[in-house]
C-alpha cells in the first residue's frame, strides 16, 4: 500500500502487543499502560513496524513492478486494444524498449516507501494509544485502519500524482485525447504542476483516494477472519503462529477480494492523477464528486460495465502478489527485529 489504490499500496495486519519471553532482558522496554501519549506515538515498536512495512512494500513492488506498468496503461489509455497483461507488456517492450516496464520505478518506490511508512507508523501509534497493551478487536482495528488511511492519503497524494505522470511520460498512447508531458524529474514535475495547474492539482484524485480507504478496511476484515479461523485449527495441534505460506496465501486472498470490489474507483483515481485527458472542460475541479460520477458514467457509456474493470487482470496479478509478498516480508522482518532486540513478537489474538 500503502499505495493509495487500495495503491499500495499494502495493508497492515493487526499485530498484538510485544511481550518478553521468560528470562529475557530486552534492550527496549514495552510502553506501560499508563505511559504518556507522546511516548506511545514515538515508541520504538511503532518505528519497527513502519520501517518493516516500508521495506516490505518496496521489495514487493520492485519484484512485480512491470505488472503495475501494464495495469496503469490499460486504465489510462482507453483506446488500447490489447486486453491481457502479457500482451500489453510485450507491446511496451517492443515499442519503447526492454526497460520500459520499469519506467518511473524510482518515483513510485519513493512514494510507496513514504506512504507505507506513514500508514504503518500512524496505525501502530494510534493502536498503542487506544489499545494500550490489551487485545485489540476487529472493530477497533477497522477504525484505526480507516483513520491511518485518511492521514496517509492527505499527506502523500502529491507524491502519487507526480509518480503517475512520470511513469506515463514517454509512453506511446493510442488515445489522442491524452496530452504529453515533459518532466525532467520529481522536483521539476512538482514545479511544472504548481506553475501550470496550481497547487491544488497536486491533490488530484484525493476524493476517490479517500473512498478507497475502504479497500484496506475490506482487505483487513477478510485477512483477520481467515487468520483467526486458521489459528483456531492450529491450536488443536499446539501450533499458535502462522507460517510464511499461511501469511502469503491469506494476504493474497484478502487483497484479491478488496481489489475486485473497489477497482472501478481505482481506475478513476488513476485517470484523475494523470490529469492530462481533454475531458469535461466545464468542470476543471478534478477529484470532486461530480467528476468521479462523470468519469464513471462516461466509462460505462463508452465501454459498458466491463469498461470499469479494464486492466483488472493486471491489477489483480500485481496487487495480490505484491500484498502477499509484502505481508510475508513485513511479518518476518518485524519478528526478526524484535527477536534481535530481545523481545518476543507474539501472534496470538
């Protein structure tokens, strides 16, 4: 996650409080129940979760980046006839070069790293303030996830607007309505957007992004439900933790469900972030509810209901595999870090 497409961006599972194994002397003590609010917000545990989430998301996105390139082309270039992921990737390589599927990698990874750091840190800091060492509930986790998602969207949307444009710069579109751009880098893109379109253009697509905060909420609901059922069966065999394969599979299933439900809004989000379609000249306030509804209706009128799901195959491949790998790396990295520091990372709910 966390991209804001439901990006990426990966979703935080509800990891319980850290506990010490008997006889261990931790170098960093867990925050007591009565600790001040600032202590919980600036806790070492929250920092570990944030760094692990950022590293996990960057690793996963780098591995599956070409799939995201294919997904974005299918969403934005409405006149592209190719429908399947591998066909689009072959066309991109043939027309634009072997490295074209990785165009825009650095700005995307930079945005993703910042986005997931903000999301993981906010989620775990708020959880430390609210739960205070007690077992969390699904309801609390959903509320915390929603709030963390809103904070993430408001702070990092400008980064995603810039990286979307850089990733599509130089692409050979079939749609003549798309106006080409010429940015020299991240800083130059920021400067040109502010100069030519105004500061608010950096928050294009914010409204659908806020709606897409429900994507990780839906993902989390299914992830937690599957995890609880799996752990219950494991208790019978005196095994109370998830394996790497368990985390990978249930993370993939949960993300697939959430992505399928919210995909039409993700498509509109990509179009608004790109911001270079000659569409709806009477309404230039991109990102408003009126524009979201307008673009949804226009998509259905041109391509039917199926048009709302153009690029879904590529999106599912990319986001499901990315989320699954991110969960795996995140879990292993946090567990390893807490073990090295003399803390035990329990998975009991």
